[in-house]
C-alpha cells in the first residue's frame, strides 16, 4: 500500500507522521523519525494495555505497510464526530485532562512519556467517553528528563478549568481564540486573588507563569537553537509527584451548573406534563417512520438532552446534541457519563455564531457546518422549540434558517411555535413585532423554497405548537 491520498490539513505540524485519506478511509503514515517510538509503544505492551482499557483509539497496520518506502501506515478507528475543546462543557474538559494524566502515568510504567499534552489529542468516542487519539504522542522516556508536555498541559487544561471553576464558566470559549491554550500569565491575572495560595494553582499557574516571564527576560544565549524542553533534571519519582499534584488539583476543581438562562428550561415550560410526554411520543413516532432508519441524529438546541435521548437511549441511534448553554450541556453530559450512554454526545454550540474554521489557512479546525454537512455522521436533525429563538430573538429570517437546516441534514423533525404561544409572547414583550412572515404559512413557504417537503404535520395536543417532519425533495 502506498500513502498517496488527500492529506488531512490538521496533521502538518507533526514531523513524525501525517494523516491522510484514501478512498474514503482514514490512514496515518508513520515517518522514519517516529518509527522507533512507535515500535516501542507496540512491543512494550503499552499500546495493548491502553486499548484494553479504552484509553487509546485502536488501529490496524495496513497490509504491506512494513515494507512501504514511506514508512509504516496504520488505520485508526474512526471517531464519529470530531469535537474541539471550546465545544466541551466543564466536565468534558476535566475528564479529558484526567485521561491525559492517566496516560502519562501509564506510559512511565512502560518506559515511555507523552511528548505533548494537547487537548486536541482527546475525542469523545462511543458516546461520552474520552479517548486519546494521537498514537505518535508517545516517546521513549529518558531517566532524569522533565515532562516535555507540562507547560502545554497547564495551558490546555489546568488554566481554562481553573478560570471556568473560579471566575466564569464562559472562559471555556477562550480556547477558541487561544488555540495553543490559555497563556499562564493571562490566567494568573484573571483568577481571583484568593487563588494565589491554592496549592493546586500556586505552583502550576502562578509560579510557572513567573518562571516563564523570567526566562523570556533572560538575554538569548549565543546558540541559535532555542530550548524546546524544560530545563533541569527530574527524577522519575519527582515526575510522578508532579503528575499526582496536577491530578489532585484537577480533581478538586468543580463547577455547579446553575444560574444560566436555559439550564432549568424544562422545569419552566408553558405546557403540562401530559403534553410534554405526548410531544416525546410524537418525536419517537416521527423517528420510527423515517425509512431507512436514521444513521445518526443532530439535536439542535438540545438543552439537557431530554429529546436527544428519545433517539439515543430509546432507539440506539447515534445522537449529537448541541446547545448554547454550558450548564445545560454539563447536566446532559453528567447523565451520559453516569449512565454509560454509548449513543449520545452533548456539546456546547452557539447556532447563531457556530464554530468557524480556524488555524493555519483556516484548515486545522473545521467549521461546525463542515463537520455536519454531507459527509457528517447524521442524516436527521431535531429542531424543537428552537426556530422562534433564532427568528424572534436573533432576527434570523425564516428563509435563512431553512437554508441553514438544509446544509445540516436532509430530514428534519422541527417544531413551529406560533406567536400566540406564551413563550413567544414573552420574547415579543421585550421588543417590537417586526416579523409579519412569522406564521405557519410563512414557515412552510420558507422551508419549501429551501427544498423541503412536508411529510407529516401535527399539532401537539394541549398546545398551539406544530410538529413537522420534513424531507428534502429529490429535485431540490
């Protein structure tokens, strides 16, 4: 097998290997510079131990790859939906941090170490379980060497978690603009003064930041080669102590999901319990009548995932639940984790301002739409109690909402909340009604113009809300 194919743009920074696509299959070529570490990973037993514990993504070596002139080629198992740290709730980032530290501790037992600790090396696999995906992050451990990834771990995990827990949960979104993690000097200035004596933060953020500042102020040496690794020596026991200190500090960081706008939405609905259960049954029936069965579902505006679980838990359909509220996503993720949900992944996503393409040449991190589009893992989208927020609160015309939905999935289960509904009245009470087209007829016309045909249309009993099942027309 050769390594000719379409290179994955996000993999260009690693000199030891490159990810590429060939005939729709994802591969990774391990360059000669990375083969010694790879062989040690495989032959030491570390790979088998990590895969057995579901900590590392499994792979197979491609047939004939050992004799490939370009290097060993492996085929890793695919992640259904690639997410990014700025789309994770607090506990997702915390679990990813603890996974990374556990991998470092395990690696030391097999004579290896993580050479980087990027949050982008973690994905969520088989539902809401974090898994490490970078096989080439492991290198041989040299006795006395400090942990090369220490600074990166603090920037990618400890600093944002501390800011989210102690300052404001919205600091998690700062990872979108700071792609190499939050600078430690910035975190030190933003954290409350009381945290200067926190034993979890004092050495790893405040003192670490101060040491970095002193290093930057030191005149450059005569050598043209800037140091790439931490200076000094560190025994294996001292390294274990460092990892234990980081792990203890991460575990103590906590945030309670409360106080945000939508975290208690289902406790404050404007229809009774019977109507709510009826709506769940209607969604389940609409899903069952889609043929063939959906290969995946996007739940847009999923809140705490009540309706996501109609697809995921009750029918076993892989479901990806997006909501703007980090508290709602936090609640949903905790339920997923506690119950061992294998079909549901909740993520933070602002549909009015979705994640853009980022990084070098806008290619390292794909946009939300690019990940959801034609080659995405789902072909049905739920949009329940969502359209009125987009249209009335954010001035997004119905035609633009319909076009956005067309780019997300070919089949919709979508709810229209009319102006007579008390929730819509609450939105309009704050502003002038400038939405003459916001009617059932205007809604249907907008989606028809975007290529959707109505397959089912039913009023939710006990309400004036209308639930639709729509399908993109073949001629659209």
